[in-house]
C-alpha cells in the first residue's frame, strides 16, 4: 500500500522555474512528507516570486546558471 502525499512540491518548484527560468535546489535534509518543511519551502518560493529576488540561493544553495549572468564581453 502506498501513501499519497498531499503536499504539492512539484507545483511549488514549477512556479519557481517558470518565474526565474532555472531549477530550484531542494536540500536533502527536507522531509518531503513534512507539512512544516513544505510550508517553509513554499513560503520562500512565494516570497522570491513576489519580490522578484531568489532567496533560495542563500537559504537552500540554489545555483543560478552562468548563462543568466551578464557577459564579460559586449559586441557592437
């Protein structure tokens, strides 16, 4: 018998990916069945999207891909 997880982690991560264009890092210490962990994670994602600032970089160790940084060389 399998337990159904009613916490929608995929939806939360999809909202983040859709807004920022890259994937969020989910730390291994988070329990996917924990409502407290899900609420903290989801609240951080919602705040990041609302403020248009990625708080997960410092909090969870998300790494923004290099392709999203400004280039060192500009072509005319």
